[in-house]
C-alpha cells in the first residue's frame, strides 16, 4: 500500500538541525562523531514508501546543530522530507515546521526495480544508505498453466531475476510441488504440482540480478489449474494403466490423485523373484491400504501376489514384495476410511532377501 506523505515536499536542499547540548555548559554541544540513519539499510516494495529517521550526533549520542544534505539517489528511488514531522503551532495557531527538531524524517519511495543508495552529509561526515526496491508481483513464462497430473511445469524467470538451487514453489491451494530441476544459470525452474493443486504461485529464494546478495520470495501473477485425469491409475478395473517397473536399485516416485475407494495400476515383471520395496503415503487423516492382485483381479492379498503387508493402520503404508514368477500384477490402493487428497508412491526394485 502506498503511504500518504502528509506534509512531505520534494527534498532538494538541506535541513538544519538545532540540537540540545552535550553538557549544560556546552551550548554548542560536542564534536560531530557520526550520522545515525534508522534504518541504515532500506528494503522497500515497488510503489511503496518507508521512513528513515536521520540525526547527526556527538560521541554521547546527542543531536547537534548542523546542516544536513542528501545526494540524490539513483534511478528507481525517490526521496522526500516530511516538513511537518513533530510540528509546532505558529503565531496564528497553525501547525508549522519545528525549527528546533533534532531529528529529520525522510521518506524513501521505490519507483523502479533497482539497487541504489543515497549519501547523507553533515558536520564534515557522510553516511551511505543502500536502498533495494523489491517486487510485489511479476509475470513469468510457463510451459503450461493447465498441466495434467504428473506433468512437469517449467517456469522461465522474469527478466532481471534468477532462481536458485534452494528455490521452492508453493501454490495457493494443494500440497507442496516437487522441484525437479533448476537450470545452471537460474533462468528456469521445473516442478511437478501435487494433485488438486491450484491458484497463485510463489517461488522462494529468487535473486534479483541487480541485488545478487538477496534471495527473496517472488509472487507470480499467473495461476495453475491442474487436470483431473491420472496417467498412473484408474478407478475403472477395465481400464488399468501400466506402470513401468524400475530397474534394480532404481526408484520411481510420483503423486497420484485419489479417485474413489479403490484404484488400480498394473506392473509387469520380466524376471523371477523380482522384489519391490513400496511405500504409499497420503495427505490427510485417512486410513489407506494397498495390496496386489493377479492381472484378472483374483488372488488379491495372497502370498503369491504380495500378501497383506500394505493393509494395516500405518501411515505411510510400506510393503516389500517378491514376485516369484514373471507376469502382470495389479496394485490396488484402497481408501479404507477418511479422506486422502492425493497419494505419494515410492517404488524401488531391490535384491530379494536371502532365505
């Protein structure tokens, strides 16, 4: 929000401080020791203003009677002085500037994305005050704002900004997306939204190229609308998607929508004694089970097709299953009770346990 600068005028020349003495017998005060600016480093949002209080002080911190001047800041920053800061009543009862003020209030406004500074000079001393103007919202390019479940979305950073390896993505609604890649030069970030995610997008730890020491959150103007069809599973036992079995010591991880009480995905093993280490997690307080069936949905939960190790009250559910014979098996995820917004799967092929 823009602050209303009541009594503010364009700051063009200087202001005179009339200060109290350091000691009662020292009418002129002590020698100038340093300039105080509060704050001494300024971060202001684009279009907004923030105040800075300025004093020239002696070694004991007492304000001194000296003129104070300011150098104009660079592009993107405007200074103004509040001429009615701590005013007094004039002869006619009107409020006027107080000639005995020992502190000056200056407003710093961000008019453009930039890193700038201004210099305060008083009593033969000077102080540089850095100013960084921060964005509120910016536009970025997206590979797709209506992705399907499991689809990778790539953001191209707005001009003048780069992503970092620790940048994270959040959406207004839904779980935390998984960042899968950040380009070496920071110009792009790729992520996978969680099922049921939607709304405005914020990326953390984004660096303005004009202020490379900063890492700030950046709210983007675009919004994502996620699809509702899963490539991984189906609630229709007559149309079960196939999931590739990972190679030995490799892991497949993905998030899937929760359709209904039961949903199905199939895996085909090509070697005897293929062993899979599987974890199913979910968002919410539901009780979720999973187990395997034969391709025709018979023998569910039997020892030959995985037992019932994934059918407990655990959260998450975990099962290590060995398929003695090559073939196609159906993984059934069952919502036993409650509500699960989405499922997180992790499937790793491991060596079978020695008997």
